[in-house]
């Protein structure tokens, strides 16, 4: 049974996909994303790949009608894709060459446009779960895209705040946040001509960063060629820096936030990328437990200013300073 079900209290959709709990685990020594697996071409650079176990699909099963004034369900329209960053099993986003990164940013842009053009897709969510701590069982470098048939709740909250701020102040909330961070300077980790990477003032996770364009862009497909190249550079540099924080793999969740594709006007929003890394230190993970899950209240066990300095120093060692 595949369907989406409405929670009338939180006013959000839950994707229900019975049977996924019994999907086969990939054997430890087999990688479906490596050339030769039979699942992917024998040679590729970057590649989009339809998820074998999609929770959302262009032609989802019909749903059983329910008779309720409180509850509702709907077909799980949408799309789930895997984005392979490289054919090299052991690379990470931080190891990609500038030209590979350019092709990856181009592929994300193409998928955003193509999925966003589907009638059923209201929001194109580009993301990467990296590491066992966030449920990624295959280490081969890859991210995913969900084409949602609704706007995710957290994005809806952001849009409402940005709209309210724009109507009151006639300014873009994300841009003002960026100016505030640049003015303070202590939490800036990296910057180039088009993007700034910083640990936000209100960071929930010790090593959380935002990557925000300097100019007003609503979605990845509004970036100029030069901005796309500089986005690729910013992402590579922060992931390579993450790779050097601990003498172990560095797990993270990377989420692209951008304009919904339902055709409405979102001029008050701003494209950006957020990283949520779950480690507090080399051995301890920050769990999303009762306070975070039941109350959406995070406790950050470290100073955002100190963590930004730590990341900045690693980046300086790796790259010889910001550009
Ligand atoms: Zn592989």
C-alpha cells in the first residue's frame, strides 16, 4: 500500500509505503552504483538513476477511499531519483574535480527543471544523506531527489516567515541574515564572489553550515554559469573540510532549499544549501531525541563561533585561506 496521509493537527502529509520495511538489504560487498553492477552504465561521470524503491511515483497505485471528515489520503504522486556523483566508489563530494562538480551542478539543475515541470510535483527536494548515522547504507558517492506532490512543512514555515518579513520590511530575510553574518564575521567559514558559507548564529548542530548566494536567486536554475561553478566550489570546499574534522568518515545531511514548483510567486525566498552534520565529536552523535522530535527544540552542545573558527582553520590548512 502506497499513499500519503494527512495529519490534520500538524497540517502535514506523511508518506505511507507499506512493504518497504522488507526491502532487501544490499550485501556489504556489492555496490549497485559501481560500473559492472549491471544497474548502471559501464562508464559514467555523473548520473541520475530512478530509485528502485520509490516512495513517490509518476503513476502511483490507486488509494482506498476513506469515509472521514477528519482524515484524508491521496495517491503518492511524485518522483524519487538517485544522483550519482562519480563512478569512483571511494570519492566524496569533497574530492570531485571542478569539472566533475560543474557536471553535477548541471545535472541537479536539469533534474530540478524536469521534475519541477511535472504537474504532480510541487516541490523538488535535492538532498544527500551521507553516512550510517543518517541511514545511508551505500558509501558510493550519491545524493537523492524527491519530487514531492506538496510543499514540505519546514519549507512552508520558511516561506511564510520570508513572506511576512518581505511585506513588512520590503527586504529578503535570507539576504538580511547573510548581511548580518558578514557584518559580524565570526561565524563565516568560507566565501567567494557568489557564495558565503557560515555557521548560523542559531545553529542546531555543532558543525551546521548554510551556503547562501550573495545575489537574489530563487532556485538552482536561476544561477549564472559562473555562480554554478562557484556553488560547486563552495560545496566541495566545505565537504573536504568536513572530511578532515575527525580521523573518520564525517556524516551529514545536505538539503537544498529553493522555490516550490507549483507556479506561485515566491520572490521573497532565497535559494540556499544547508548541512546538518550529526556528530558532536569523533565518537558521539547528537541524536534527535524527545526535545528535538517532540518539541522541535534543539540543544547545541558547542559555541557556533568556536565551531566556525575550527572549520575555518581546517579550510585554511587545506586551501590556504578563503578566496
Ligand atoms: Zn560503488
